[in-house]
């Protein structure tokens, strides 16, 4: 932050020498203001040797602030705050060498609550991505390594109790899969192998009693007749719900 203060003082002194200027090497220098075709401001910033310094403000075409970016050229980093057209904050986080770095936080357009936190390393998702309910209780966690899903995938009910447990390996679902009712009673238990249901999948009612089970081999039900009958029965018993909560298919 000490670097940012020095840069802002330099930018302020440079601003007295005119606007939209180029230096002898045709690099932007001093204060710049660029407009949309309708005359509204696109962005305002100060430049030194072609690089923005201090604060850059970008605008929507209707004049609302779109982004505020604070540049520290000595470390080639910038801190950005993004905004919705209604003026509420949309996101904030760091850029390093022009790519996302560290944790980025995203906010709801409606109530301003934190909805997602994403960790970045060298522009890649790396770490545990967390999604939130409006109450800021975690709704989902997905582990990433260098832009690929690797590790736990968990979902939670609004009270924080477990809803779903599974895991990824090399961007594919692998290993045990469990889905729970809101009272933590098991609802579905099975396993994935490279994104395909594999082995025995069992389905339970709210009391924990097994309703039915079916065997899969790399995504295909071994007993197709039983599979089709279960699908028909389940549609009559339950509301149609989205995968992977519903019966795995082939």
C-alpha cells in the first residue's frame, strides 16, 4: 500500500500537464479520459510509461461506475472492485501480472451478501471454492487444483448440515457418493468412476429404509429391465429432480 500512495502522488503531479497525451515512445502518459461514442465516459486513469497508476475508474454506458482499479505498478498488481449497474458491489479481488490472484469474492446483486469466494493462483482456480446462502452459511464447497476439480465436493443445507458428499479426481467424479435428507438420514448411496456411476447404488426413504438398489458397470445399469422399472416407479413416487440426485443414467 506504501507503493500505491507514492504512485498516486506521482500521478497527481503528472495530471497538471494535459490530458490524453503520449510520450516520445507513443505510450500513454498523464491523465486520460476515454469516451463511448455517445460521449459518456468509458474510463478515467493516469498513466506513466503506458501503464495505469493509482486509480482507474471504468463506467457503464449509462454513466454508472463499472469498476474501480487501484494499480501498483512497482509490483505489477492491482486491486479491483466491480459493480452492478444498480451501484451495488459485484466482486472484488487482486490481479497480479494481469491475471486473477488470491481470493476473489462475489456479491449478490439483490442484497449484497457474499455468494462465492474463489481462490486463484497465477490466474488458475486453486483451492476450495465456496458458495454461500444469503445468510452467509456455506452452501457448497468444491476443491480445485490448477483449474481442475480435484478433491472434495460437498453441499450443505441452510442450517449447515451435510446434503451431499462426493469427490473429484482430474476434473471427474470419482469415489463414494452420498446424498442426505435434511435430518441427515441417508437418501442415496453409490459411487462414481470417471464420471460414471459404478457398483451398487441404493436409494432410501425418509426413515432410512432401503427402497431399491441397482448395480451399475461404468455408467450402465447391469439389469436394464430392472432399471426401467425403477425409473417408472420413482417418477410415480417422487417429484422429478435434477441429477445427480435422481437415478444415475447411462
